[in-house]
C-alpha cells in the first residue's frame, strides 16, 4: 500500500524549499526568507512559507527590514492553504501586493508504475552530464526565465559543479530534450526521502507543442523511480505546465500563489 495520502503529499509540498549554497537565507519558526543571487533565474527575494500566530503587519515589517538590508525594496511572498495566520493573503493584497504567479501542487504516485509519455519522433531526452549539457540547459533557462543573455563562465562553472555532485548518487540531476537536434526543453529533479521534486521545467518558445516538455518529464520520472523515488511532485504554473501534468495523470492537491509586495 502506498504511503502517499493527500495529507502526506501536502506536507512534503509545504516543506519544499530550494536554497542554493550562495543564497542569503533567514529561517525562523515563523517564515523562511531567501535572497537568490542574480545568476539564478527566479524571483530574487522570496518568502518561501510563513506560519505564524502574530499579525501579518508584524511579519511584513520584520521581513521588509531584512529584505532592505540585502538591498531590495520588495519581496515575493508565497501563500497556500498551509499559510498562517489565515488572513495573510488578504492582508498582502490590502497592502498593494500583486499576483505574480499561481501554481498547482501536483503529485503522481509512482508506486504502481509510470505514465505513458512516449516522445514523438525527432525528440530525444538525455541527462546533462558535462559542460555542453550545462550550456544547453542554461540556454533554455535564460531564454524562458531570464533575459536571454548567455550565462557567464563563473555561472557555467557553478552549474557544472552542481551537476557533477548531484550525479554521484542521483540526488539531483537535470534533463535536456532536443527537438530536431536543437536544445528545446530542460528540467531538474531533486530526490529527497522518496520524493522526486521536479523543478525548473522550461521549453523555448519556438519548440513548444512538439513534445520536449513531455520527454523531459518522462525521463526525470523514470530516473528518479530507478533510484527509489515513489512520488513525483511538481508545482506547475496554471497557465503552462499544470494542464500538461494533469493530462499525464498528475493529481492536483491545491494551489500556491506568489505575490510581489513592494515596501
């Protein structure tokens, strides 16, 4: 019998936090705040979760002070059904926060097998293992999540070191999909306590709708399951990846919304 009940899935989703080693980071009993370096194509300073009995105004004041000390005049604040106090989202909106992203928390129990995600002809997926793979993945990410600029050599070096470290035990790995020989899609996987956290999936605009995302998804799930993961977990954007994931058999367990709050 699978251990992945809805409550278990929501629990691991609520605790999902990606913090690179070169990020600024504050974690208290009430919230987790991360400042990401510019070479990571993500929201630059984020409240990953907040669970507090204090009024939201007090949390905002404390987090704003920390963000300002890092040189920021804003923060992205993630809220879900697990966020407390219960009025956090309404309070942020009342302070002028704007919705930046809505994701669905999606899970696939791999205990009984994998979905059929066979890529179409002309699409192949492979694990990024070397500098060429890192550069191809960064090209996809920069085009989709960043400003389109090529990563600098220091960034390539950091990414390559991460790739090599993760592949030692497949606790972390990246997958590329090529369409007609061109790098088209990219996505990562972090394997923790039987959970395959699928992150960063992206497809270049010119190659969308041609099966690259599906190929990257299939390869990540298959490799993670080969290394004893039994749950695939994704936070998929409602406008883009979430519909693809639901068609693949993923089940939605709720939403996570991200707001930008200017101080």
